[in-house]
C-alpha cells in the first residue's frame, strides 16, 4: 500500500466546500493544493481541506509533479476538459457527476481516460450509503429472489439557483441522474424510458425549458419495471426513498428520523427529517472518498467510473427526450 | 333516524364471507336473508351475518318486501344485473366494486339507478381507512398546499385463482382499480394514463392476456403528476402505500407494523406486516358499511357511488389500453 | 358448543358504556338486560349492548332464570358483593378489575366463587392485546431465552374524577394494577416490591393521600428484576409500554402510531398517538369478551380468574405500603 | 482563536484506539505523541491518531513543552494520577470517565485541577449525542413543562473482560455511571437512590462481588422520580434508551434503526440495531472532542468537568451501597 497520496482539489463552490471538508478528514490524502478561479474561494477550501496552499491557477495545480490525484468539483461544463487535462497529465481522477451533458463529450472523455490508463471515479455518492450498499448485497446474494420492481423518489430541499438550471442540464440530468444511477447499480441496465414533466411550483423552470416535477417509467434489460419521481423543492426536508422488490422480499432504502429523539406532545409524536444531501449523505460522501483513495493505494479500479457516467447519461437523455417528444425512448437511441 | 334496516345480503364466496362477518356486527342492520346460488355457502354466510335465513333464490331475496337494502358481493360479471334488479325493486344498494367491466354496462346501470332514485354505494373501502380519511382532510384543509404529486403502490399477498383472472378484467381493472379510485378521491380527475405491464412471476397471467407487474403514470386535470405500481403477489405481506405531496407538506398512508410488538434479537428488530386486505382494512370494511347504513338512516347520499365507479373504470380501461397499445391514452377516450 | 348465551350486563357508567358497546358486537352473547341503579344510564347501555331491556333492579337482573352470565362494570366497591350474588345464583361471571380493595374481601369472594363452581373472569384486558399475547408466546416458546428484566410504563391520559381517587384505592391499586398483572402474566410471581410516590402535578392526589407519579422496583420469584412507572396524566396521549428482556432477545410492546399516516412538513414527521385506553385497547376489550364467551361455550375455565385478581392485589398493596412506609415489602407480607 | 493545539494522547487500549481514531480526524488538534506503556500499542495509536510519534514514556509525553493538551484513555486506576500530573504541568486535560473510584481521590484530583487552573473535560460522551443535546434544549426551553419523570436503560453488547470487572468498580460505577450522568445533565441533582442487583447471566460477576443486572430508583432534588436499568450483555445489540416526561410533553432518546434500510420478507420487516457504543455514539465521540478543542481555542470552560465526575460518582456509590446494604441511600451520604 502506498503512503498518503498527493491531491489537487479543484473547485471551491458550495458543493466543493462540502467535499473539501470531507477530504480534510481523509487520512490517506495529503492535500497539496486547492485551486479555484476565484482565489478567495480557494482559500476557504484550503482551510476545510487542510491543504498546504491555495491557488487560482487550476492548470498548474493539476500538473504539479507531486500531485498524484486530482479531485474535480467545478461547474458541470468544465468537468470534461479538466478530466481530460488530468488524464493527459497521468493523474488519478475523482470527479463530481456528470462528466458532461452530451454523449459525445462524455464518450470522448471516457476514451481519453481509458487511453491514459488512469484511475477515474465519478461522484455517485449514494452507492456508498450504508443503506444502498446493504441493498446491493441483499440483491446480489439472492435474498430478494428474482427482481420484479424498482422505485426511486428524490426531492431536493432547496431550489437551484435560476442561473444554474440550464447549465445543469435540467431536472433529468441534474437531479434524477442519481436515481437512474441507482437503477443501474441495483437492478442493471435500463432499455426504455417514458417520462412526463410539469412546472407546478416555480415558473423559473418553464423559463429555462425545464420542469420542476417529473415522473418516469423504466424498463430494464432483465424485465424489471420501475418508476422514478423527482421534484425540485421540498418544505419537509430532503426526501429520498428507493424500493426494490423481488419474488423473495423487498428492501426500502430511506433514512429513519435524523435526530435520535422523539418528541411527544399534543397527541402527536414529532421526529426530525434530514435537511438536505449534506447531512443525509454525510457518511456516503466520506466513504466514496475513502473508497477512491483505497483503490489508489491498492491499485484496484475505482468504481463507479466514466463508463457508468456514460450509461447513466443515456438514461437521463432518454428521459428528457421522452418528456420533450411525448413518447417512450429506447435508451440506446437517446442522443 | 330510521330504526334498523332490513337487509338482503347476496353472495357468500370468499370476499362475501368477509363482508358478511362485518355486517353481522353492524347494529343498524337487520339481516333478513343471505342469498347465494350455492345454498351451502348461503348457510355459512347466514351464520356470519347473523341473518334470519339463507336461500339460493337471489331474486326472491332482493324482492322480499321487508328488504330495504341489498348488499351485493357476487362475482363481478353479475354485479350490473343485480344492481339493476335491486334498483328496479326500489331497494338501496351496496355493491362490491366494480359495477361492470365495460363502460357501456356501467353507464346503463348508472342510468337505471339514477332513474330509480335509490341510494347506491360502491365498495371502495380504502376511502374509509382512517389513514386515507385523514389524508383527505389534510388535503382539503390546505395543509399540503398546492398539490404536486401522487404515488400509490399495491401488492396483493396471494395470487388470484387462475380461473378468476379473465373474469376480473385483469390487473388494472381488478387490483389497480383501488389505487385509481384513491387517485380520484385524494387528487381529483385523471386525464391521461401511460402504463406498462410485464409477466415476471407467473405464466398464468400471460396465458390470460394479463400482466402480474405493472407501472403507470397519471396526469391529473389539476396538473399533478402521479405514478402507480401494482403486483399480484408478495411474500412479505400486504403492501399498500400511498403518498401525496404538495407545496406545504407530504402525507404517506401506510400501516405501521401490525402487532404492537417489536422483537429484538441477533442485532435486528423484527416487526409484523399485515397479512392481506382483510386484516389491513378490517376497520375500513366496517366503516364503509356503517357509513352506508348511516346514509340510509339520515336520508343522505352514500358515497362513493356509481358515478365514481364509472369514472374510475375509465382510468382502468385507459391503463389497460395504454399497456396493450404501447402509448399514452386520454382517460375520456378510453373504451 | 352452546348456542348464544343469555347475559345480564350490570353497570352503565363511563367504562360500562365502553364495555356495553363491545358486548353489542359479540355474536355469542344474547344480552337480555342492562341493569344500573340509574335507569337512564341503563337505557343508554341497553342501546349500545343491543339488549332486550333495561332495568334499575340489579338483583332481579342477576337472578333472572334466562341469564346464564353476569357482566359487572359497576363501581369498584360493589364488585365483591355482586360477584358473590351472581356466584350464589350459579351464574358465570365476568367482572372488571379489581374484585375488591382488600385481601380479605377478595379472598372471601374467591372462596364463594370456587365453592359455587361458576366460571369467573376478571377484566385485565391487556392480556388479550395482540402485542401482549405475542410477547407471552415468544417467552413461552423460549425465544427470549432465560428472562432477565421487566419494565412497564403506564400513563393515563385524563385525570380521574377527584371523588373517585379514594374509592379506587389510589394509583397503585387503580392504575398500576394493570402493569403488575402484566408482570405476573409475562414473567411470573413477584416476591418483593419497593415503591416511591410523589405528587408532582395535581394537589388533589395529596388531598386523597395518593400520589400522581410513582416508580417501583420488582423482584420476581425467578430472579428477574423489574421497574414499573405510573403517572396519572399525559398531554401526549395514552402512554403504555412494556419491555421484557432475556438472554436471547427482547420484546417491546408498544403501539406504533395510531392513524396509518405520516404527515411531513417543516423538517418534521408528525404521527398520531392513541388517545386513551378505549382506542388503544379496543381490540383487547373485544377479545377478552370473546374469550369469556368462548370459554363458556367450550366449558373451559376462563382466564384470568379471581386467583389472578388476588395475587395481583397483593403486589398493589405491597407497592402502596412500601411507598407509605419507605421500605421494601415482601409481597406475601402485604396486608 | 488559537491555531491547532499540540496534543499528547495517553493510552492505546481498546477504547484508546477508538478515541485515537476520532482524534485523527479533528482538525484543531496536532497530535504530537501517542504514549502507552506498551510501545507496540502506542505505535498502533500513532497511526490512527495521525500522531508525529509514539512513545512508552508517558511522563515525558505529558511534560513535552509543545504539548498543550493531554488526553487520557488509560485504565481507570491510573486516571487520577495522570490528571494530577498533567494539571501540575499546566496542561489542558481531557480524560475518559471516571476520574477515580473513590470520592477522596476524585476530590483530591478536582482540587489539584482547580488549583492549577487548567481546563479539564471528562468523557461523558452521551451529552454530545444529537439526541441528548436536543432533549436538553427542549427541557431548557420549557417544551416539556414541569419535569415529572426520568428513565434510562443501558445494556452493553459485550461482556467485560473478567479481569476488568473489579478495577472498573462494578456495574454501577463502570456502566450505569453514564445513565446517572444523563440524569444530572437532563434533570438535575439526585438526592436519593435505591438499587437492587442480581447475577442472572454470568457467574463471573458474582465472583467479583458485582451484579450483571440492576435496577434503581432515583429521587431528584426537584422532586422528579426516575428509574434506571442496567445489564452487562445483550444479544440484540447496544441498547440505550432514555425518557424524560413532563407536564407538557415527553422526549425519548433512542436511535432508530442503524442502516437506512428495511428488509421485508416472510410477513416481517427486519431492521438493523446498533452494534455497540462505538457505532451508536460515533458522532458523540467526535463532537465531545471538537467541543474540548473549541473550548481551548475560545478560552471557555469545557464541560462536563471534574465536578460533574465527582457528583456523578456520588450517585454511583449511593447505588452500589444501596444494593449492598439493602436500603435507600442519600446521595450526599454515600461514601
């Protein structure tokens, strides 16, 4: 096993700071530099990541000779370029999902990574949540029997910044992507999607050709049928629930109440709900990073990788196009 | 308020006996007769319903002068005819869902009932479950704000008798009908359905042109989007869950564990799940009957009525046709 | 099996009406008469019990030749006399707990019942709750291994009528009695009690030489140690929880949320708590009556019987005396 | 605010390694040295704590000039001596509970710490659990009204090493101490204890004049009554539950199921229980350390301190003596 790994951490926006803080507690990482075009942001990230220095020069950070791994949490439209740059520099890569919003750019990036032969992990953190990991284990050991159905629900607590809706690719690419990744993780490849969307809560989604409420049906290669629901806001907290049923049993992955306390008064019992993804998936964010560094130290292939990003993107695009065109779309025909 | 009401109870099959037993504990009812073409069955029903006598002559039971209300729990394909007979005889009617498997027969029956001016309630018992009633109240009093999404899941515990699959109309008409009725009860009218079905568990469904696993998307007149899932068997017990979300809150209707006991051992907590609809909806079955007799005693209109059966049937047919034709179907165009 | 059993129901106060309504739905009972010194109350009870008539003449009701079983829900200080009267008349007896507030009167009554050879069941309804029944079954089949500890908590929702505190015998005899009965039902005989009481909520308890808050320790004959807590009011609903732990496992008997609905809003999940014993133990009240009539029809001995009332009373008195004398009391030395 | 604080971490046994790992992720700490009389153990601790070096020379580690804070997780009988040594050296101190097993030694140590004027925090980690913190907040803001009752249950999963029973002081001092600390934290000072103990599971407790099962009653200065239960083993996982009830409401602090997954099969729902204190209180262990370093950085007094250790020890001793002497003991008279 290698000793600690030199890291360049790129991107110190809101999500970047969350990941920087997690990174600051990973013993296997030696964070050499936090880079952000905004130096002030980089300085904040440096403190949380316990990095040696901050910089606004992203390219130099990536190419620094002591840097062995590059972690990318920049805006989505820069992911592909930065992954390619890191791959060409021979660095291991961890990148927040997605690689890109188009199949072409994702495919190109995947090929460059594969050609470079560098390890590359994509940030689908739910795969590292103890609930989803246990679900996977029960499925793989046959405890659910022959799989029959899948359901995943996601509601983000807070509305996105209006300026970020279009660059994020819209609801299916930005949010439902996590449920589609779970679908592949737990059940297998999806062959067909039928999706409906609507603007029920906020006009800004309509103004950006997006929806704030969506439902989908999924048909899997193994015959399983599924449904997925997404909403862009929730006044009762972060709302994530996945169910998988088979001939022998069912699993439901949903966090029980957050604070280990029940408050009884007025003929009711009141319990706390998780606020948002940073608290609900705190463990998962940490475990996905530990898995990345463990893979580097053990010379094993980190997972999920760019191929997962590509296949999941196909489902996102199929869903978006199904909604836009008003008909089911075969996943392999999505563009 | 009238004193107790003379009842003829028709149909003493499996579901009939469940209803007969419930009826036997309804103080407002005086059960004059239990009728079933099979006299032996009628005799069993007589005991459970605490009836005065049993008979194989259904027509005479309906037309007996002391009978004020007729309760029909016969096979589906006889419902319409018996309702019509009872209506023409001027009797109040309670009938297990559905009225019929076609819009035409349902429409005709509805007209005859309306013309006769007799009270008529259809057996969508979930509307009387304390959970669904409370959900309705929270929705109507605005506690959920503007509604945004609906989800209903239903899995029956035991497989149907193969001989009953085709006469029951198949999964969408026989089972999902309850979820579609809830959709209308809680959210409002449905305008469009898209459904997929599959045979994943038992070939007998394929042999009867039916599916054992189904998913649907619903679009409501008020813009709400919904999903519905159905499965014809479950090895973990009766699996019924409905969710309604809006701008101000969410309700989940699902029974907590059945036995008020938790059993801890081996690093796990084990709790009981309801076996099937008779135990899960025992309260609802009783309350729907009490509501029927209360309506008769108060000269109010019982609900849900034949118009509900008709509108819910449209959704069932739209779902079935969507599945068969591989495209979304407008509910008002379903045939 | 006998056909339906002729019943005289005595006592139509608050608790009496609850039992009368339950009785009205017991098919095995033919309620001939409801008797209460207050005829108006008896008339109300008659309706709920679906009785043939009401009377203010309790003695005549008991002795009526068609009456086979007498059910007693009168004030506590009349129980012993009425049981004795019914026993001497050769009638089967069901009586609300307790038989009497003294060991002497209870013992005398027990002897008269035994001499008369009539069936006699005492109203410890919790034994018929599905949770407690399942706990008993798990214990008896060894699923908990060697028993080690017992805990029972009881909080009544509403304060008692001040005038009823002293005649009820105080907290230990009136309320904790149910927990002591559970202790015997689930674990076995209690040999020693140490109890503390306090008046924390309402001075009326002090004025009646009673406490409103109490804690006890129990030592069982088999070595198990237990604790019991009681409180006379609760603003969050009926609060009943029992735990039994052993070498192989633990059971917790507590009702999950009452309405099968969760209401999410404002980062909290809100669920309903049972209001009071009539809703929490509705099933148990029904099942204890069905068990009584089933025993009569099968000529088996109903349980729990007067011997249970006597042994449980010893624990109540030991607790009360322990509190009053400030020292542990051996159950067999309680007076 | 000071920058990172130089730490000497003393003691790398089982519990020491748990704390060392937590310390390794505390950004505010710079761990200079891990010391353990067993150098091999110290080396293991060094890795987990991310320390600069390991040593077998505890005294040198404490007195090292760059060390500002000493953390002590050695065997109980060495705590007082090490605290005194660190205090005299002018170092801030964090020490696992208890300070000592006697009031005299605890009092002496407390005086030395106070005289030295160094910050000193004792490891009652439950006070930092989000559930207990929220309970405290609800109590202090009056949400529970006037307090009336307290209950705390603790069952450790694994039996202690037989050799550690006597040095740990027995059940009341080693295990129940946490519940007694909670009692003081949530309700206030305890004035009287009555306790019973028994050996029901393992003879080794009898051989060490200890019990494996215990129950206590507590009387608080504010009149509240409480019960506490302790057991030294549990085959269903770590079993910790605390309840506080008042005139306006009740809180229950108990962790919901561990893995965010429900597994349904065979008419049951199966959920995971926490294995033991390291997983149940992982958050609390981290937060108590963060609170300690935050206090040092902010020059505020860390809490709970040695005075808490002293007052809680009095309750432990009162309970132990109550059990041994078979009578209630006033806390201020415990020796």
